[in-house]
C-alpha cells in the first residue's frame, strides 16, 4: 500500500505522466487479482466460519431484511432489481456489524408461488 501511495504521489507530481502511471497501476492490480483463487479462498473461509449463518434463537436482537422476490429465470431483470437487492443486503450486513442477528433470506413471494407473471407468460 505504501508503494502504491508513493507511485501515485510521484505520478501526480508529474501531471503529464499521471494518466500513464494510473493505467500502469490499474493494469498491475488486474494482473495480481485472480478471481478463481481469491474468491475461492474467501468463500471457503466464510463458509468454515459460518459468517453468513443466522441463529434466530440467539439472544442477540434480530434484524430480518426482506426484499422483493427475484425471478428464478432472471427474465425481465432490470436495474431496479439490482438496486432493490443491494440496499437490503447492505442493511443486513450493516446490522450484523452492529451486533444484530441479521437474516437476509431469498425465498418465495407472498403467495408461496415460485413463479412470477413474466415467467408464467413465457411458458
């Protein structure tokens, strides 16, 4: 991190070289990040430590974060879906950091149906 800050500081001192240095820094970061290795490592660790397991019988205060049901097929998905799922996920994680037993389920719609109208119309 210190080396990265130093490189950025030097590049900013020489404004003409800044764009080239920034591109070089980004290229090096991309080379070093291998999602097949990094993601596998962290997902294994989270699973072993049960980071995302909710114990609704615990004595901690509870926080249940619900959002609209996502379509199993992904049909008709749009940015509104991403925004909706993201905010409920962020709130669930925030509450977990505050000491709540936080639960963020993805499941059935309010009628217990696994299909939504767009999916029914596709059949």
